[in-house]
């Protein structure tokens, strides 16, 4: 378990699935998958005190490449560092490239991802439903050469 301020992170377990379903139900902007399917991937949860406050699901798509499938935080726990703690727990710097899609209207999430080094790399029109909305593809890329080996890890956001 990693502790950051008042937020602890750990690997997701099957006992977390009912709470994951609740968080998804209260997060219409997040992807809505069957929570039990997350256990086939790399998953972390964040706890703020006694409350399971958020989760992150990541899958390795190829050697050195991963995709964040979902990151959601309970609305009552937002703006408290939960999403940043989950991004740090996932140790994204171990990959050459990490991709994700985010709703075009989700300015707060886009700003958080940008603070972690993600850049916009494309648009998927009508990617999301309810409501229909474009998905912004964002990418975190390790850069090598020219004496710049990139950051040693995520920012202290």
C-alpha cells in the first residue's frame, strides 16, 4: 500500500467490486464496464480514510505500451488528490507509451493528465455516448536521446 497525504492506494480486489460499481454509477463521464472485468487487468483503488474513493484500470497493450481503461473518483472525493495518487500508484513511467481517452468536455481530467505529461494526440468523434461526445486521445511518451531522458517519475501534483 502506498500512502500520500490522506489517500492510500492499493491493488483492487474482488471485495472492492460493489463499491467500484457505485463509483461508476455516480460518474457518468467515466467509462462504464462490468466491474468484474477489471480484475483481468492491472487495477488500483484509492482510499480516503475509510472510504474507497476511486479506482484506476490499466492494461498492457504491447511490450512497453499501456492504456488507461478507466479512472474514476467518487464525486464527493474529487479535488482531493485521489486521481493523482492513482496515477502515481500505476507507475506509468515503467512504460514507453501510455494512452487514454477522455471526454472532450472533461477539462479537469485533461488538465490533470497534462500535469502528468500527457499530450493530446488525436480525436475520436462520437467516442462517448450519453451524451454523444468526442474522445480526446492523450499519450504519455518517454523521450530518449539528446541528453534528455525525460522525467524520473510523475509530478508531485
